[in-house]
């Protein structure tokens, strides 16, 4: 019996519905297979994650806090919890003063804008992401501003700054460009070519005088909004040292040392220097109780109050340097055939190092300083022997954190760090801690000095001087606590480890 037209229509509808059901079930099945599980198994265990980013046993992955712990696999490790160097009665007041000073320090030296700027996806705007720099009160063109849109609508673009004024290099109709010379600039036009021409001539004028600041400019087109940085920076004025037409080593380097009572050692040092560098200037800082005049050609001797101290003497000596570099050396060292200052100068001239050290009696003592940022209670600093990596172009040299008391340095750069005169007796690492983030340090194995023989001098007067010197050289426990307390307050450190 032939089917009616309505029956055929019903059958067709059923097939269509069945097709839709099959389609959605198939799609659902494959989507289920592609779905990401609610919980993915970790690629690393918690323990292995901690070990994944270790450097010398220290986790250098970004953390909100840090700690110093004794590591079983590192023999002889010393761990200092710096807060322990204060009594329970005073620590609260010390912490309050430290927090106040840290806040003042951060307001002067830490960038006020540290948010991460993220690139916006599927954005019709072109804009600079790095490199826009302007001097205080100066004006620059903002490069790279452009939109990618059709000509079938009115385009309104807004630029907004906070530390400067926005303008256009060329004159445009006030109906198109509004609020020129203000912090917010508005552009309205239907012609994309015109808009991009205007954007090509947008200027930024710094309206504040700061040595260094960061403005974040907002660029908005409809629902699209992006941000880009403008660095306001006053370049440092050049301070150049003339090496002279002959470029003699004596025109480039001054030798500095600090002496205390040990004139017999100092005279031996000067004699050894003159054997290799007859005319180089030697600066001596002297805080002996009964000073002796060292009358030698090209030797400058500066006297200080008795026992003023080790780092105060370093400051005095370096303050009198008039050459590009200075060589620091202890008063009981000896120059020898391996003491080639020229090699150290070559390293500083051809790299961006600020300090380069050598060896003493074959000991190329160098160490790394590894800083972990912490919270309000302070950062964690770790001292480790060795170096970070080789120095490119100099196979005998490495990049490190600190070196022995025999080093060549850029005079101006070291002056910017200075030597804390609160360290009167035994101190050395403290200078490199203060210079962390400012000084780039290296060490080379092909330059060295000798150490004068130890022992009681045969001359009775020199023997008495040496005996008195040794009493000052021995560090007392209260002086150690004073140094650790300085690390806690001045350097905002929570703890310190050394191995």
C-alpha cells in the first residue's frame, strides 16, 4: 500500500532527528576524550621540585621567603641566624628602626612600578614594548604606534600618561586631536590612514625631574587597552681619566695599601714594587700610634687617628687616587715576576668587570655570594667558594663574587660602594657584600703576588711592633657579633651561611 505524503514527511523528520542525535553523541564522545582531567598527575614530586632549581645546594626558584639551614652534605657549614646577635629586650626596637630605614631606602632606590606588563592577544594595536627612554623634562617621539582597522567606523583612541604630557609633533584639527599637552590625549577620526599618521607623530614630554623613574602609558581603542613603559632617566655625566699620551702603567694605576705598626713589612713591600714598577705611585694609609715617615719617591703617606681601622684606611687611600684604576695590596705582600699589573688592566679594559683579583702564594681565593630574597624579616645570603662561570675571552679568568686582598679595580666604581669604617679590624667579605649588585668581580690565575715570611722579626723594635699588631689582628667574639649585627641591620639580612 503506497504511503501518504504525510507519512513520508514524518519519516524524513525522524531521520533528521536521528542524524542530529548521532552527530551530538559523536561530538560529545570525542570531546570527552580531549577533555583535560580535573587533576593532572605531577611531573615532579614535591621533593624533586625543590631539588630541580638548586644551585650549590640552595633553591634559587622564586620564593616569598627564605631560610638558612645546615646541610648534611656540606661539611663545615656555618649558619648564622643574625637576629640572635641582639638581646630579647632590644630586638623589637632594632626591627622597628630597620623597617623604617628599609622603607626609606626602597623609596629612593627601588622601582615604584614593578608590575608585569602582559601583551594582549588578538589586539589591533601596535605599540612599543621596550626601549622608549626620555631624559627629565625632555621630549621624544613614541615609536611604533599604529592601528589595524577598516575605514567603516569612527575610531576613538585615547593615550594616558602619569608622569608626562602627550602631544603631537604636527598640528592637527582640535576636532580630531583633543587635550594636546596634557596627560590624556584623545584622537577621533573615521580615516585609518589619518589616525596612523597622527599616531606616528605622538610625543611624550617628561614633566618631572627625577634621575630615574618609570611611567606606564595606556593606549586604548574601543574595548582594546594596552600599556607600555616609558623610562625617564638622567644619564650619568662622564668622568674620564686621561691615561696620558704615553699610556704608561703609572698613568693608569695607583697602588694602595693600609699599614698599622708594621713598617718593617711595608718597606719590604715597597722595595719589591720598585723592582718591577720604579715610578708607579704608592698610597699608604697609616693609623699607627707612633707614625714613622716613609720617605720614598712616589710614595704618599696619609696619617689617621690611632687604630682608626682597616676599612677607614681603605677609604682614605682610595679617596686620594687620581688614576682610572687602583691596585689594592696588603702591606705584607711581595711583588714577583708573576705580578703583571698590565694583564689585570687588559682584563678590565676589555670586559665589563669592575674588579679583578689575582692569587697570593698560589692561592686563588675566590667565592660566590648567592642572595635569596625573603620577606619582612630579611633576605638570606650564602657564601660559597669558587666562581660562577669562566670569563669569556680570558681562559685563565672566571666571574666570581669576591676575591683575595690583591685586586685591581675601577676607582670610581669602588668609590660608589665604599668601605664601611665600622669594620675596624678583620673584614674583607663585607666589602663585596656591600657591592653585591653594583660590582662585577672576576679572578685570574695568571697574575699573583707572594706573601712575606711569617715569624718573629730579628729586629727588637720590629718584634715589639709585630707583637702589638697581633693583639689587634685577633678578632674578639664581641667584634664578630658586631659584624653579624651589621649584616642584619645594614644589609637587611635574616641569615648568613658559609661553607
